[in-house]
């Protein structure tokens, strides 16, 4: 949740500061893995997006592998995975289409859906762990 929130904050900054096209290539910026400072903010948005994607997919895999996992967690983490993959693909399209307004608006909309699913997954996980602690007392 913290990584995703930071990513949305960075995205808002990229948009408001007009930095959306500072890094015109995809998936890496010019100069590869360690781009120079001109691309830093947009490159950070991509790096944190890749980290978010890894964490969301890992949560979904863990929820399906865990026999005791609740169906609600499986559902919300799977939806989060669908949204994160859509969002990363859309991020590339936003750049390819030179920040087309509709695509940027959809990018924000799916970001909010993704945030909701990660929030629900977190709330369900805390509620379930609280119930299992109480049942042991
Ligand atoms: C989980 C993945 C991602 C999330 C949650 C996310 C979220 C956001 C958010 C909330 C914004 C601000 C939108 C606005 O204020 O209208 C934004 C902007 C932006 N994102 Fe992402 N993003 C993700 C991945 C990516 C990726 C992989 C790219 C592609 C390289 C990308 C490219 C952009 C660009 C270029 C903008 C600025 C658009 C503009 O200048 O108006 N995003 N992102």
C-alpha cells in the first residue's frame, strides 16, 4: 500500500509538473538502467511501478498458494493483478500516444481501482489475522 501510494503521488507530480514526456522511450529511458538526472522523476515512476507490479503479483500468487486463504483475498488480489498489468501497459500507451487526454484520464481511473483492491486485500488480511488470534485466546 505504501509503495502504491508513493507511486500515485509520483504520477500526480509527473503530470502536474509536465514531465510526462521527458523520457520518450519505453520501457527504459535513454542511457538505460541508470538514466541521467533529466529523466529522474519519470524513471522513478517506472521503477516504482515495476516494484508495485511485482508486489501485487506476489500477493496474488501467495493468496492462491495458501490453503487457508480467504476467497475474498483471492478475489481482490486477482483483480489488483489485472489492474496493475492493465495500468503498466496503459502507462506505455500514454507515452506512445503523447499523453492523449483520454488515456491519461483512464490511467488515473485504473490507478484508483488498483488502490481500492490493494486496500481491500490489506483490510481483509488484517481482519482475518485478528480473528485467528482471537480464536486462539
Ligand atoms: C501500477 C502502475 C502505475 C500506477 C498506479 C500509475 C499511476 C499514475 C497516476 C496516479 C498518475 C497521475 C495521473 C493524473 O494526475 O492525471 C500517473 C501519471 C503518469 N504515468 Fe503512471 N502509473 C503507473 C504506471 C505507469 C507506467 C508503467 C508508465 C509508463 C512508462 C506510466 C506513465 C505515466 C505518465 C507519462 C504519467 C503522466 C501523464 C501526464 O503527464 O499527464 N505510469 N500515473
